[in-house]
């Protein structure tokens, strides 16, 4: 990305190389390739835009950007990470839990329908799995409610080497009972 500078003011930003006219002189798109240096572009009033900081957009954090700051050789835009509201994070995590639970239960809804239609009892392994899924969802929601910081909630999604050493295959939020019929 580049900025066209005139009188120490950004007059135009260019996200992609393109031909342009500056001071009644037409420049081809190729001025943004290696055929021109940053120094040559600076000579006609074009500076590279540089982002400092990390862009974060997930259930825990968002990023904001500062107004562009013009320096001698570049335009700097600073990104700042901000934690989302804890209640919003908790709601998003619980929505994820409900989505996973629903998706898993849907796989075996047929056993409940068959019981209603024919009176045949559900297979014990699938009935147990459905119960285990509901228990896991309830435990996860309780764990979420017990957390008071963003980092504690984020910790529920992080898989560590200690977890792997203990035989776990997923972080707390993603550790769901496996369908006994899946191989």
C-alpha cells in the first residue's frame, strides 16, 4: 500500500499498483514494481504505508488502527489490540457450544424418533454418547461462567504440550466426547 503525499498531507492511498497522474505527469503502474525504488517514488511524493502491530480479529480481541502518521520515508499506521467485552466473549463461546452440541445430537436424532415411532429403545452406546454430550456442554458453560478475565476464557481454547502429554487431543473448549460409531 502507498500514500500520495502533498504538503505533508495524504491526498490519496493506493491499495494496489495502478497508473496515476501526479502534477500533470502520467506514471505507469510499473512505478510500483522493482523497477522503481522507494527513494524514486518518494521523489514524486509517494511513500509506502507500513502497518505496525498485529491485526487481531477473533472471539477475544479486535484491532483498531491509528490515523496514518507521515514520517520521512514512510507512512505508519499503528494497530492496537483490544479485548472484547467479557460478556460478549462468554455469549460467543456459549453459542459455539450450542452449535457443536446441536450438530452432534443431530447425527443420532433418528434413535429418538425411532423410539417415539416404534417403542424400540435407543442403542445404549448412542444414548450414553448423547448424555455425555449434554453433560460436556453444561460443564463447559459452567466453566465459562466461572471465568472472570479474557485470558482465562482464551485459555479454554489453547492446547498445550501438558495436555498432549496427559493424553488429551484438544483444548477444553474443543474436547468433546467422540461418537462411538465413528472409527
